[in-house]
């Protein structure tokens, strides 16, 4: 791993030119551990790192093919993709850049991406805070207007609690 300065604890502002997916994953985990103060924070078996912020759960995923990190969050699950909901998401997309809201089956997702050539930890942390705060701000309002469940709603007896929104790290 090539850096502008030696990577040490408390040096999360160094530019990093990772030479592999593994190096970018390690640098990402190190930056997230330092930011969250959770030393045992790790990726799950699929390589995703989950971070809770209020009512939001943001997943951080290092792209295996490009020098980029994707961040995504399930804003609502178990929602009907009505035209009114799609209109509301289009409005969010117009006014809340750089995040993108979209519907996947019965789930409202929010996502953004960070270019990592080079990897600059503050850029990742800004994107994480932005997406987490945005989802935390709008998820309950969307649920109130369109139904569905936020990431940390209690499971209803008739629903499967093991959804994409409820995966645990």
C-alpha cells in the first residue's frame, strides 16, 4: 500500500493508493473503526460493513472491480411501489444529491459512491455521515406516508424479520 504518509492510528487523513481490493478493504475498515470507535468492527461474510446511525443502517461495500466504495441503506422495507412513492423518491433524488433513492422489489434503497483513486478516508466518512443522516431524516416520514418498515422497526408477527434491511453485521 502506498500512502502519502505512513498509516498509523490517528492518521486517517492520509491519501492511500491501494494496490488491491484487500488493501482498500483494510484501509476502509481502519477508517471506519477510528470514526466509530468500535475496534471490533469487521466486514460480514459478503464483505459488507454495517454501521447504525439513529434509525438508519448503512452498509459500506468496497467494489471488487473498481477503486470505489459503495454505501447503501434500506430506508423502508415491505412497501408497495406506488406511483406516489416513486414521485416522492424522484423529488428526493432531485434535491438530495449525491444520494440516489430507488425501489428494489418492495424495498426503498438509498445509495452513494466514493471514488477511491486515491482513497481519502475523510471523503468516505463524509459520504457515510451524509447518507446515514439523510436516511435517518427521511425514513420515518416515508413510512408514515407510504407504509413499510424502517431498518430497526420491530418485526410484525406475520413478517419475516430476516430481510435485506435487517441483516446484522
